[in-house]
């Protein structure tokens, strides 16, 4: 009986890991974080909120900072969630 408990525990651990991975991925893409995670819940994102640590973890954010004016469609100096998602999901050459 002990062996079956061990297998049950392993099966639960694997299933839990897979489930948790899907929940985390729902908040963003592996290539870039969700808007809410980097804006801190604010409606707007300032350029200086994209830190070098985030750029290192998500190289696509370097592209965002390099093309900030292109992503900022209303030219107010900040990016809202729609502008962020539109820029980050558009195909890159």
C-alpha cells in the first residue's frame, strides 16, 4: 500500500504543477509580462517603470522602450493597457 500512496502523491504534484503553470501563463506571455504585473495595478505605465531587470527577463520590453513613441498612440508619454497589448502582440520583423 505504501507504494500506491507514493504514486498518488507524485501524480498530485505533477498535476498541481501543470495547473499552476497554466494560471501563471494566463497573466501574460512567456515573452512579455502582463500589463498589470508591471504597472502595479495602475491604468498607465511610465517608461521608467520598465526596469533593466524586467528587460533582462523579458527582452521584448527592450523593444518596447526603444519604440515607446510608436507604442504610445495618444502621445501622452505613458502607455495604457490597450496600447501595451497592441504593441506587444503585433508581429515583429
